[in-house]
C-alpha cells in the first residue's frame, strides 16, 4: 500500500514537473542564404525543436504559399498547398504527421508562409494555430523580406532574417491583423538537433546543453510598438513564437491560441 | 513698417548675399540629384545576374544589384563560343531578359557599365 502511494505520488510529481516545452511550427530547409537557385527541400513539422521532443500530428494546413520578390519588383504569390506530401517525422520520443515538398527557387527573397490547421492540445483542452514564416534568399539580391505578407498573426522582420552573424541582434515586429501588438509574449527556441531530411527525423546529437529548463525555452516581451530584440548567441536556426495574439481566438467552441512564428538562420564569422 | 533708411542698405545687402548663397546651394543640390540619377553605379552595390533554363527552349536571365536597386534597361548580349553577338537586348521593367536558347556554346553578358558587368556561360545555365 505504502509502495503504491509512493509510486502514485512520484508519478504525480513527474507529471507536474515536466518542463514547459514550447510548441513550434517549423518550416525547415537546410540553407536560408543560397548562392544559386535550384530545387530546395522543405519540411513542415510541428514539434519541440530544442529537445527534438514530442512531435504533434499535423492536420491538413489551411494555407501554404510563397511570395517571391526581387529588387523593386512587386512580390508574386504562389500557392504551394497542393504540392505538400504527407510524411511521418520522427523525433527522439515519437513520430507525428508532417509534410514535405520541394520548391524551385530563383533569385531574390522567398517568404514561405504556413497557416496550419488548429491543433487540439488535450491537456489544455484548447487549440493552437501558429502562422509561420521562413525566408530564403538566393544570390544576395534583396526583395520584400521586410514587408508584411498579410497573415492575421505575423512577425515582420526588421533585420534580414538570412544575413545575421552570430552575435548580431534580431529584431521583429509582432502584428495582429496588421496592427502592432504591444507587449506581446515571445518564446524562443534554438533548433538544437539537426533535421535529417533523408531520414525524416531529428539527429540524436544535440549541439547545445541547457543548464536548466528555463534555457530550453527563452521568453521575452515586445515593447509598446510590438518590437522585440534578441541577441543571437549561436549559429543555426532560431524560432520566435509570439503567443495568443487574437484576444478572441477560438476554434470549434474552444479557446485557440493564435500565434505568429518566424525562423531565422545565423552564421558564424569565420 | 518700412525700415529706416540707414538700416535698409545692410539688410538688403545681407538679403542679396543670402539669395546668392541660396541660389548656389540650389544649384549644387540640383547637380547632386541629377548626378545621383545619371550615375546609377555610385552606391556600394554589386551587380547580380543569374540565368535559368525554362525547359521550353528559352532562357531567362534575372539581373539586379545587391542593394535591391533595379537593373531595368541594362544592356544584355548573347554571344556564341567565338564571341559573335547572336542576340542583343535589354533588361525589362522587372529586370528580366528572356531569349531563345542558341544551339552549341554560348554566353550571356550583363553589361551595366565598367566594373558592373557579368558573364554567364551557357553550360552553367540549368533549370
């Protein structure tokens, strides 16, 4: 009896002390600053990137498109939803429904945008929907990387998301329906396990060790103008998620956290 | 209120000088503005030109500059292996130039003036 109580209380404590990992919608490609155009692979995974942890089951996305712009040309939008192929993505703890595709990139900025299906989180009895952007540049010719693409929940970069050295800052502006969100809460995670596209899985090896759970998921707030600043300590992909931007966010009669995510890739000066 | 006569002279003088200075600065400013538009290559930017095989017998070259400025109007030449000019044209309003892919060896020249020219060899042009 005593044994059973000990087991139950241990389990209860374990359940209560699971670190607060953040959900992150990923749009991944290995390289954000390409010298030459060509076919690039894209993987779309809803996961916990720092730990390569639990990967959620994605439903059919609502939107997936790219806007391409070069120099002063007007950005052109291409729908990519029908190009998505369902895959199983393997994390270090499970596997979940995800998507992959290929895209033929030419010169300039390509802003990949995803509005996923709202995800039901049973533990919170609520939904999460993370509108996500990832920007690829080909050849160094800038386009409209700094312009909003018009998503309801959107982070607009104030620095080129593909030209950051390690140690630079990254600044972004959080928008809900095109208006800045004062004091928005932003969670930040480092893509700590390399995505292996061939194996549709995360690499087992981590590149950084968190000394404590708080470092897995960093938290900052935007200022009164919805602008946030983050110093980049390490080369690689960094995800920023501005949480709960729609005060009335709901889906199927339940609460829905409508978030905006952006990914940036920093490089070491060598 | 009219100025006293003893005052009018110097004031008028200063006014005239100011007007002269103003005229001069307007001239300098105008020259600068004109210069800016007439010499598009004065900024710290690198010319960029990439060409892609469209897979339908045509090739599209996309030009630009690393600071995002337009390459509209830049001279384009397609030459054969011996350097003979096969096609001559200009970058369009979207800084693009499309041409029918010539048989054999060829190269494309993007010519935005001295120090701003790029040559792309046909064998490097893929889909």
